[in-house]
């Protein structure tokens, strides 16, 4: 579930980075009744792109950390599972 959240955050950030005008227009329409009276400043799209890049970075780091912890958890489970033979004991038994 956590990986899915990071994936969605990364995708939204990527879209926000690539299409800042769409996000600005959509949220302006959602926030104001009369959008004709409201004009975003010239620097605002740059700020939206920076925010999108930060969201992409957060999503990638979160996915990496989630995958790394899952891999470590799987390794611990395999080591603690008595059903999986230990390679050292299998090698010793075959000699």
C-alpha cells in the first residue's frame, strides 16, 4: 500500500512538472468562482514545476526505500524459515 502511495505521488509530481499550466488552471477553477478576475503571477508556474520535481524525488526515494526494506524483510524471513535448508548444512551433508 505504501509503495502505491509513493507511485501516485511520483506520477502526480511528474505531471505537475511537465504540465504546470494544466494544474494551475484546474486548481484556480476549483478555488475561485470568478476565474477571469484571478491571474497567477508570472513566476507561479516555475514554483509549480519545482514542487512537481520535489514530489517526483519524494516518490522515487520512497519507492526505493520501500523496495529495500521489503528485500531485507524477505531475506530475514528466508533465513528464519526452518523449511528452507541452510546452504552450509546442505553442503556439509553432501560431503
